[in-house]
C-alpha cells in the first residue's frame, strides 16, 4: 500500500506535537492589570503563559504610581495658580537677593503634592520647630536655604536636613522674580526628573517586597499543578500587589484618610489573599499531595 505524504502537512503536525512547547494565549499589559484586580483566579495561569510581559508591567505600575502620587496632584496645583509665570509674577511677593541676603515684603508658602515651598525673610534660617506637617520642605530664610524632610506621626517627630546652604551660595545678587520666569523651562525639567525618580523608586520598592512575599507564595506554588518556576512565583508576587498598590497610593494621594501604617498592613493582608486565591484553582487535593510525598 502506498502512502502519500505532503511535507507541509508534516510541518503542521510538528507544530502541534507534544514535544513542541507552545506558550499559552498572549495577554496585554492591560489584561494582566485587570486580571490582577478582578479575575484573580486566572492570574497564576497568565503569569506562566506571559513571562515576557513582566518588565512591561513593572514599568506600567511604576508610571501609574508616579501619575497618581505626583503628576496629577502637581498638575492640578500648577493649574490652580495659573501656571508658573503667573505664580512668579503675581502670586509670589516681590523679592530680590542683595549682599547675600534674601529680601521679600511678605511671607510666602505653597504646597505642591507632598512638598512645601516656604519663604520667610523675618527668619535668618528655618529649624525643626518651624515645621508642622509631614512633607519635604524647600525653606528659604533671609540668610539660609534648606531642603528638609519632616514627618510627624503623633508620637515623635523626624527631622532631616537634605541640604543647607547660605543664600549667597545658591542665589547670586540680583536674583528676583524675573529670574524665576526665565527659569520656567528648568522647573518643568525638574518636575519630569522628579516623576521619573518616583517611578524608579516605586518599582524598586515593590520588586523588593515581591522578594519577601515569595517566602509565602513558594509554599503554595511548589505543590501547584502549574509548572511554576521560582521566577514565575516572583512575578506572581508582584502582580498580586496591584490592588494593595492602588489602595495605598490612593490613600496617599487624597491626603492619608487612613493612617499610613494601617493602610500598609491592610495592603499586606490583601496581597497575601490575592496570592492564595490566584493559586487556589491550581492546587491538588490533599490525597494528591500525600501520594506525591
């Protein structure tokens, strides 16, 4: 008996043979995002099927954090004072630097996201007792300019001077409102750099937390019916933080309706619950576990 075989047909058979390891359906970053929030039971499978999407997802989440906590609050604040040109020419008091001293006819204070700009030339310099709210301060006195990180948690205060310089070391004589207007492009560049720094630090923070969550997740994934590697487990831990990230950062963006420590604890509990629910459909029953021991 003669058999006719076509090489094209053989190639098709090769493509569906058990030895050919095709990956599962490809998911977009947005599909991974939605799955991490509302289709959690499908999350573990998507992680295994789409390992190459992980870096894109990390970038997406870090930029989302930057938009929520910095870009939107900063943009709304800039719009509220009519742009930098209006701020420097109309909202700020007239000021100038002469003989190494800052001179202004009145005090000025402005909040931008969780940062504050304060100018008070009745003080030579600012010190810890001059601050009340948690945030980063750019504080200008008559003779000194400081950048300060100050936090107040109701029990104790934390005060850190990031830098401190004499006015003459930062601003030349003749520096005034018109000089600031000419520097407006530099302010926008600084905002972009600040946004990128927040995004980078956020990515680093949540990748580090993924390394901690893996201690919990690995106890489940090593018994999973899915072929989950250690790398897959690490990725799952990052995806599982999505709900917690949104809740914690929303709380931060709207001014800490929930105390930060409490919000963080809630975030940890939610993340552990997401990991458990993502792995639950893929876990063997107790008899299978015992038989495999």
